[in-house]
């Protein structure tokens, strides 16, 4: 991680004069989405801010799993795992299918796996 104190002590990371480039600003404004969509995106990324949920996503990026296998793999009780799965389901991150008395979970789509794997790759980069 970057040392936050080093960043705060430096002042060479800001413009020394305020001289906005109007053409750039106008071009960038065309790429902005409305505030409501940014808020939805913020809420989406908050889902990834919990280590138990990330562990579940990590497991499901390899294969579909029943709740009991997730519990045993993570050494967590079913209540804890079920609560996190409920949050992931409510936010369209995971889905499940009943197989008799078992509930087998999977990621909703490839986007979720990609977001997880790209985030992991970034976290593991040498700084």
C-alpha cells in the first residue's frame, strides 16, 4: 500500500495555477452518467467491501457450490453464510437453484467473476 503520510506531505500533485481546458471539460462531460447511476454503482461496489462476501465470490468463481460446502470451506456457520448470500442475492451477485434439499449457488454472470479477478490482480500487484 502507498504510505498515506507521504502523499499528504507532497504538494507537487496539484496544478500550480487554475487554468481549466474547456475543450477537455466539454469532452469529458459527454462521458458522465447521471448522479443516480453513480449512486447505484457506489452501492454495487460496497457489496465487495466485506471479506466474507469476497471469500464467497472467490469460491464461486471456481465452481457452483451448495451452502454447506461454502460453510465448511470457510469454517463459518450456516447463519453467517446465509446472511451474506442473502445480501449477494439481493444485489444480483449470486443466484441459486434448489437441488432436492440442497441450495447450489453460482455467480449471476461473468461480469462478477471479472470484477473479482481484476480486483484481486490489482491487489496482488507489486507496488
